[in-house]
């Protein structure tokens, strides 16, 4: 089981520097809310539509058009907050964030600065050494996404696609509790897993539905402990923000690169400037995008078109009562109910679809055997074919049928693997396939004994060797299995071999 005792995180030190340095990382994760309509309009959020086809008059900022809040988006934000064990604020408000948005027609972003809908929460992040610790969530607020500027279609002009304009985002802001690249990736993975279980964000990073701004700073050993004691940010180094990261692998690379850049500056006697940077994976470097703005630079003020958002506790309680089982609870139940190892339970609960599949297979069956077949045989084959569990050609009922045949001694483990391949490639009912193709295991000890007697009679020298060295008995087991086409019951074969050889 994981060690859930809260301790200060083990820092990530940087090799090759003149002095010892530690990393301090905070993340602002932008998660697109799973909703058919946008935050303030009824326009579709469907990905991949023709450019500028999912744009309402509100999204286009036509004169006289007023935003109307989408209640379902609010519900999704509340559901996410509850899933992260966070405080739900019954009263929140929207502000206008003024900035040059070339792909946001109204020229400002509607966000929540002063009064977010969700307050402090936490995420339990599992680390590679088998331990887990908490990363504190500072807040979650709703805001509208901007559109997309396209610069590579014409040498002289830029194009704008407003389909994403107005799509609801949840910005999940962490405290600077993350201490290394691997932990940052684990944090993103855990957030994604929780939201996919909740159904509040599909977590598709490739489509930009989940992306992160990563704040990186460095400090000397002991300074982070001072910050934790005082919550005084002056103990930490100047942070730089790496913008719009949508790959866990690139997030890790960017953190490492940026940390080394900052260390080189400080050790050369320079000063790290607070700024927003971009990561170039081809060159393996971060480069300056713009100076880092503070809240006053955006000239925030309450949105005059939107009243403060007030929700009732009874409504929040109703959402909480209908929350699905979350990953940590499901993992603990799999370990307890099915006798799984921590590793197997982690693998099976990593994706909600995999957990559902496994539970259907394991229902009323040996949980460990079911986990072994789902993880090793099914997942292994799906990975080889680059397929997802939702696209599995073997249904839970079919895999369960194979396991039933093993449990009843109708087939051996070897035959089961051959049967799995047939079901995977051709489909069909496992029991019927075994019957029609004569794949049943030979359990008649008389038939097995007859085959063994022939092998013993034909190999007297091998018999004498096996009597001196019992490990050589396995040769006879293999010969019997070969003689019976792999259909002999392995347990019965081993027992007869031991009996015949006087072992």
C-alpha cells in the first residue's frame, strides 16, 4: 500500500551545477469543460468543425449581445471541485480581464479573479517510489477560452478561427508544492484521471482540451522549508512561466531546461527576470515570450453584464451525492475486494474505461486471474496493435468466458492463450469455439498415463537421469504435453510423472 503520511516533498536537485539547487514548481492547468455548449452562449463546442462554424453572435461580440451563463458548466466546475476535496464557494463573480486578444473579438476575457467558484483543495499524487503526497490546490475558476490564430496558411496574412472562442475552461491553480519534472507529470496525470472519472473534462491534451502553464523557480536547500513555515514567497527564487504546455513529456523536458537556464544565470552573478516563456522541443530550450504581467496589468474589474453567481448548498449537496467512485477509492476497493496488488490496481484504475472493463470481467470470478488476463494478455495485445480499451475486439463477456473455461479445467493456460488469439482476431463464443475445434483439455488420467508410459519405455536413459536429478522430470512433462497436442491437464501430468519416477 502507498505511504500516505504527509511529508515535505523530496526535492529535485540539479546535477552539474556549482552549488546545490532545488526546484519549486506551481502549475496553472486549463481544463476544457465537457459541455455541448459554450460558457456564455449556445454555440457548439464540437472539436474539428469547419473554421468559424461554431460561433454565435455573442462569441463574435456583435453589438447588443449579452452573455448568459451556462448552468451545466457551473455544475461541472462544482463537480470538479468536489472531486478535488475543495471548498465550493456559494457566491462567486465574473471579472473582465483586459488584454490584447487578437482571437477574442470582444477584446477582453471574462474570468474570475477575486471571487472564484472553487477554493482550496488537494490532489494526492502517487510517485514512482511507491509513496504519495498531497499537492495543494489554491483555487479553481471558470473563464472563457480564446480562439486560434493561424499564421502558416499565407506568407502575408494571419487567419483566425473563433470556434474555441467562449468555450468554458476551468483554471486549476496549484500551490508551489511540486518539486521535480516527474512529479509535475504525475500531478497532471492525476488531475486528468480524476476529471475523466468525473466526466468534467475529457483530458485530450492533443486537442488542447488540457494544457498547463508551468511556473518554475530555483532555491537553495532549506529555503523551501522556510517558505512552508512562513508562506513567505521571498524565500523562493524568481519564477518564470512556461506557457501552453500540452504534453507530459514536454512538460518534464521544459522544467529541466528552464531550471538549468536559471541556475546558469544565478551562478554567473545574474538575476532571473520574471517573465513568460515558450518551450521549443526541437531546440531543447525555452525562450522569452513577454514580461510576466501582474493582476493590475490586466485592469480587472467586475463584469457589468453578469450578476454575481449565487448557488445553493442543497444543489451542491445533490451534486456531491451523485459523484461517481473516484480513482483512489476504486483502487482501494479493487485491492480489498479482488486481492490485487497495488501495482495491478493502479494499472486497472488508470483509465475509467479500463476499470469498468476489468470489473465486468472479474464479477463473480477470481479477481487475480481476471487482472492477469486483462493486464498481460488484453492490454499487451491492444498496445501492440495501438488500440484503446474502448476499441477492444474482445468484450468483457468473451474474456470472462475464457477465464471460466480455465477455472473449470476445460482448457489449460496454453490452450487459453490460443483461444484468446482466435477470439481477438475472429470473434465468437469461447465455449463454442473450444467445442467445435476440439480444444478441450485432456483430463482422462488413463489417456495421459498411456502417453507417459510410452515415453518412459522409449527413453530408459532419461528415466535414470531423472531419478538422480529430479529437475529433469520436467522433460517428461514437456514430452507428454507435446504428445497430447498441449491438451493434457498440466497438473495431472506433473502428478503422474512424479509418481512414475518415484519422486
